[in-house]
C-alpha cells in the first residue's frame, strides 16, 4: 500500500503498560525520489539510495563500497522498540551478503542474516549473543522482525524472526534472549553488508516505538 506521504507517522494516544506512549511509523519508498534518500532516512555509513525495484521503489544499500552500511529511521525510543521490513538480496558466485535490522541505536540489538555462515544471529556490539542455523534463499523477498520489550521490572525480552515474504508470520521466534537494565534508547535501523557486490533492498518497513509520555 502506497503511503500518503514519504514518511507516515501514526500516533496512538493510549499509554502502554509502563508509562510511555507508542508511535507507529510506516516507511514506504514509493513516494521518495530516486537517488539520495530524504532526511528521514539517516545514513550512518555506506552508500544508501532510493532505487527502483520490482516495479516499485525501495531503500537500497549500494555495493560500492563494500562496507557495513546502515541507516537509522523514525524517532528515538524510550522503551519498547519493534521493526519489521521486507528485504531482498542476491548472491554472486560464492559471495554472499549479510543484512538485518536493529533497535535502540548503533549500540543496540541487531538481527542479522549471516548468509556466508548460514546463520541467523542476534548481535549486540561486536558480540554474537545467539545464532541458529538459517538457510537463506537468494533473489527472494523475506520479512524480518526484531522486537525488544520490557517484560517486568528490569527484565527485557529480545526476539527475532525471518520468514518468506509470501508466507504467514511464524508464531515462534527463531532467536530469543533476555537482558536486564537496558536503557531502551535510540532509533531503529537497517543494516547491509553487500559482500556479493549486489544491492540489498529494504521495503514496507513497519516500526512501533515507545516514547516518553507527553507532559500534561
């Protein structure tokens, strides 16, 4: 569905259970001009553009240069954070890409498809906290979803899943991790490492972020 504007923000007035409010965003590239991304797509590293893909437009990680490309979206969270996106990537001979999503800024959790290792990884900083076997199919759209939610007191639950874009969302997460005392601050992000020297595309991005409650 084409968004009515480049970056659509839907605000939910209801308070969530631990004091904040939730903002929902839909990021759809169809209304963005091809070329350099708008300011709402904040490029941290690498070359990221808006490009045509399969009759629509998408946010594209350009393979030149081959680096850990990333971009941040929406507003900074102050609690729970969820991002879901469609992702398309390709292989070239034996070269395979890495790609995924993140929450809570550059130092937050990342859900990464590590195609060279045939793994789905949950990463924080430079540490792989959890990995599971994952068979990625080149040249097909997949959906990825990463959620970090406060589960009570100082406890947080982190879950991630990836599945074919034409299939129903699986009920169970593929990776799950617990943490304590997170700050829960920072923006969501897109990540891609085009080792295959082929573009990586992101589209139909859905974001739900807990923000601090407005002052009365």
